[in-house]
């Protein structure tokens, strides 16, 4: 009898312990106030909107990060539905029906994409969540670009589109920085805030989009080398136009040579990157940076000083710095 009682007491104790551990596990998975602050204070997040939507309430307090992403996608979708009704009211009150119809199509597509994003989130298919939410974000940007050409410009509609764009960006932040940690989307802030990096240029070039968010660090380096190389090609064409409009042809010719060499260096940097020969990548990209510095030093001696050219050279130098 004593053994039976002891066994029952032990069993009750174990059940209570399991309930406590289970409750603690659930609590530890819930998104904390500090984590919401971390989401809303990210560089590309509209913090005012973020704190307004995610302000503490009993619903938010029970969610983990996946639940929070689900909540935000549904919240975004409701906004899309509401604004779509408003867009349709413009049909009989505009001379630019083509633009309104285009935005309607993009809104209908965004509703489909948000629905697909929810299904992908449930299946833990995070690439598809990113693709679909990013699609909604892109649709809002395109719609706003078209609306801005109308007369008069529907500022109220543009403002509401911007809210939806920013809501989608919050979803991407939760997904990339908190659900699947270590995403390049989240690391960009760390890259761009490095001491010797031109942060304004860095955030502009690496602003969140479906292409950037799918890259690892090697892919990001590849993207930036190619981006830098395209800038070099564009500025080289501009430098060549100076040949017939300057008394200092020697300096222009020197810069042309340095630019040609930089294109060659960037091409070899890409080959070295693919071969994981990182010392060679450093050497080649560093060579491009030094070429641009040298070109600017020479250009600064010209009369008049070609400030526009120097500014574009600085962009290339800073891209190599990134």
C-alpha cells in the first residue's frame, strides 16, 4: 500500500513537472517586448508603423515569431483588401483609367501572394514566403510609381500603398532576422554600419529585394563586384567624352587606362571568388579601389576640376570598399 501511494505521488509529481516545463517552453518561445523593439528598430523598418501595429495586447503576447509573421501577413492582406475597394472608386472619377486598372491587377495579385505566403509559412517554406511577401512589396512600389504620374496625384492612395509596402517589409524582417536567423537580409545592417563603409551608398545598393535576400555572403560579394564593374563601364564611357573637351589629355588617358585595368581586375576577382581564392579577391578588388583613388588625385589637378567625374569615381571606390 505504501509503495502504491509512493508511486502515485511520484506520478503526480512527474505530471506537474511536465506541465510546468511545457508551460515554460511555450512562454520562452513567445515574442518578448525586447524582441519587438529589435524588429521595429531595424534600419529599413518604419518604426512608427511597426510599434503601432505590434503594440502590446493579449493577442500579440501569445505569439511566437511564426505566429507574429502570420499575424502580420493577415494584417497586410486586410489592408490590401480595404485599399483595393478605394482604388475601384477611382474608376468613374479619373481620366487615367489605365493606371487605376493596373493598380487593381497588382492588388488582386498581392491578395493571392499573401494567401500563398501564409500557406508557405505553415509549411516552413521560407523561400516562398520571402518570394510572395516580396512580390506584394514590389507591387506597391510599382503601383505608386504609376500613380505619381496621374494629374492630380492621388496622395492619399500613395500614402496607403506605402503603408502596405512597409507592412510587407516588417514581415520580411521577422522572417529573415528572427525565424531563419543568419539571413543575409539581416546581416546587411551590420555590413553597412562598418566604420569605413559609406553607409548611405551601402543601404541604397543593398536595399531589401527578392534578389538580395536569396544570396549568401559569397553571392553578395559576387553581386557587388558585378555592380561595381557596371559602374566602371558607365563612367569609362563618360571619361572618353572628355578626350575632345580638355587641354589635359594625358590625365584623361591615364584614367582610361586605370579604368580598363579595373575592369580586368574585377573580372579576375569574380573568378577568384568562385575558386575561393580570397587573397586574390582582396588583391584584385583592392587594386580597383587604388586605381580610382589615383585617378581622382590626377583629376583634381585639372582646370577646371571635373567634380562630377570625381564624385562618380568616389562611388566606385566606396563600392569596392563595401
